């Protein structure tokens, strides 16, 4: 675990240490960690002192397309030849997948099928994508009648209530009074979450999330993660990372359960969700059941994955 406060000494950033940790995160295929370190000021151009490898080169060697996209967002220099060819193919595949998943999301919202909405989001559909002048949230608000559970689900996954589409904010869409009240409550909780993250108030963060706030909420291009980083709160940063990556939480539960057998019952309640999630991410878990001895056998394998979470 990176101790982010150690990277700040007397108000100054330890740039060399920051850059090294960033490159290590890229090498370990830890996209979330790399993103945090870039937000803290890591140099996108930093290269490995031994071989002169850049972050982009590591991502390409690992065929880590998620990392490539992140580095592109931060204007990583693209080299000619091999690098460009890899990006070209990756971008074509990504665009095709993006269009398919976005269409599936809109169809699921139109039919108010919450399970299909969740599946489309798992496949990477853009929660704020625009299709025919609508966003998923705007389309949900126009339902006859609107499904409040669907709207809660979309906002929880980061649907932007204030997004401007064709000159009009989504929250100005004509809809029912109940929807307006719900959106106002959820937006209030979003701002409470952001305020708590900035102060490092974990109890306040948990409370806001329980009340429907979204860990993906952004305001003026600042995310919840940005607020925690800017406030220099190690615990808050780790908490946001756990919320952004359910797999980290499941692993922590598994490791904690091995230390205290009394925790097995709590962990067992989450096992079906954990197995489903891990099976999606790693074929190794296909057919795995987490119970009694199988749980103990699974934990070492989980621990092996902690560097890439």
C-alpha cells in the first residue's frame, strides 16, 4: 500500500519517489493507483532508469488497454511504429465495444430493466453517454411512469444530474415531482460526500454513501478521489479506492476472515457476490466455491492479486 502522506514533506512533493511509485503501479497493472499518483503530480514522461522504459511502454508490453487509455488521457507521448499500431487496434476495439454497450444500456433503461442496466454498466457502458439527445438518466426521467429505483441506480453509478445536453441540464428535464425530490436529495448527499472526503471524515463518507451518494460524483471536474487527495487524507484515499474497486474489499474480507474465524459468517454472506465478481475478472475462479476449506485455499490466490487491484 502506498502511503500518500509520505510523498509530501513540509508541503512539498517528493517528486522522484512519486514518479517511481507511479511507474511501479503501471508495471503492476494497477490502473487506480496509477491514476491517483498522476493526480498527485507524477510525471507521465518518467522512464525507468535501468532500461529507459516509459509508462506507455510498460502498458503496451502488458497489453494493458485500460492503462493505455489512462495514459492517453494524461497525454502520454505516443511513439511511431509499434506503439501507434497497438493504440490504433485498441481504439478500434474500444470504440466498437463502447457503441455496443451504450446501445445496450439505453435499451435496458428504456425497458426499465434494472438487471440489464447493471450488466451493461459492468461491460463498461458510459453512464453519461449521449444517444439521440438523451443520456441514460434523462431517458429514465422521461419514463411512463419514471422508475425511482432505476434513477437511484443510475445516480449511484455516476449519472451526472447537471450534465448539459443540447443546451439544457438533465435536471431540468420535465418529469414528476417525486423524481425532482429524489434527485435533489441524491445531489445533496453527493455534495456531503465530497465535503467529507475533503476533510477525511470516514463516518461522514459512509453516511452519505448509505443515503445514495455516488463515489463517482464529480463537481467542476473534481472527483471524490481528488478531494481526498487534495486533503492529504491517507485513510480517505484508501476508502475511496475500496469503493471504486469492490474486488479490493472482497480480498480484505477474505484476509480478515482467516485471522478471526468468527468473521467467516460475515464473509460467507458476501461469498456469492465475491465469486461472481472474481469469475468475471479471472477465469481461474470458474467453478470455485468459497466454503470451509475452499475458502482457505482461495485466500492465498487472492493475496497474489492484491498488487494489481
